[in-house]
C-alpha cells in the first residue's frame, strides 16, 4: 500500500500485462503443487509467499512415499528411488529433531510416556515368598 501496489489487483490496462500476470501466477502455483506432490509440504506452504522457495523444493529429490516418487521413480528409475529411500530413511537426525520439537510443543502420547517410565525405572528384584515371621520380628 505504501507504494500503491496491490498484489491482488490485475491491471486491465493492457492485454500483454494481463497475460504475463496470469502466466507467472500459473507457473508459480505449478511449482507449489510440484513441491507438495514431492511431499515437501513446509517448502510448498512457504513457497506460496516466496516464489524461489517453491522452485527450489520442486527441483529437489522427492520423498520416497510421495505421489511424485510413486509416479515418476518406482520401477522406472530404481536408482533415484533407492537414493530417495536412503536420503529419507527412518531414524535420521532431522526426524529425531522434529519429533523432539513436536513432543516439546504438544507433549508425548500416554503410551510413549509409559514406555519411557518403564525403561527409566530401576530393575526390581522380587522377594521370595518367605513367611512374615522370618522377614520381620513380630511386635509381641
């Protein structure tokens, strides 16, 4: 507004300006859709507002279980599928960091909490079934 620029207004001054605006917007959202199809959702979301980010995400390797990888990698390009599976393997550092952040913000599930408590608890030794008289002297 400061520079009298309204991004949602399409100028109807010239047919060339209108065609250019529509073409650029279509290409931009095409890159956003490609990024989303490659399951790079954060890049796609921010790429709506930052055009270069959508192009960057669209040119990157797709995640192995994405729509893009299933359609274009798979049996056609087994080397690329193998590279994607290696790159996005389970338990990688970024997944662990994301999980810690999610747990810090939203908390852990009760099952995970119980499993952590059970793992952290010291091992208990069960006492043999001895008669009460042998364990403690009676107060008589």
